[in-house]
C-alpha cells in the first residue's frame, strides 16, 4: 500500500482530509484528521461490519459514481473548479472523484447528492448469519441492562 496523496510507502494512517477518507502517510495525514493507524499486516482489523438494531447496515458507493458526478456537473454547466468551489473542496479532489479514483466520505457523498440531485450511495441491510449471532448476544445484554434499571 502507498500513500493515496503522495504515493510514498511506509506507515499509513486512515485520515479525513477535506471530507474524504484517505489512506495517507504521516506527512500527508497532518493536512487532515487521523482516524486510525493502518497495520499493513492485518487489514481485516480496519474493515469491520457495524452492528446496529440487530441488522448490519452498510453504505455502499454506486458503481460509476464518478460519471454520475461528472454528468450532473455538466448539466449544471459548471466547470470542475466551479463545482469544487461550491462544495468547498479542492479541484484535484473533485477530479479524483470523477475518475472513480477517490471515494468520497459518506458526509461528502451526501453533500454531492444534495447539490447535484443524484444518488451515489446506497444503504444496504444485511441479515447475515453473523448478524444473527450478534442479535442474540446484543439482545441478552440489552435485556440485562433493562432489568437493572
Ligand atoms: Zn503522503
């Protein structure tokens, strides 16, 4: 893995830079807010399904979100730098989004959806077998807490 901004290799950090989640080196992470340190040896620790209300919710980016952003921008007769300015993001970031090279954070994706009137993220609910196991344990803990009150 290499830094998504400058390409240097080494210790990477998951950081929010200008509303975008990126895996960057220590130098580049100083431009944003570090969420977590990435272990190159155990990537599984970084991606964990979140459990909420007995269902695993996940937000996925639609395939071809870059084209959607570009086409909607062109419909509004906005140049890349103009749209970037309206969204308070860097032009290079918008270019990356339109090339499907950079994935927007959920927050930025929602702003893009609102501004452009498009749908680029979907919330999926998965009732997997893992979800079922968690459902039992969450229910038990929740039940105990209720009884304590
Ligand atoms: Zn870097």
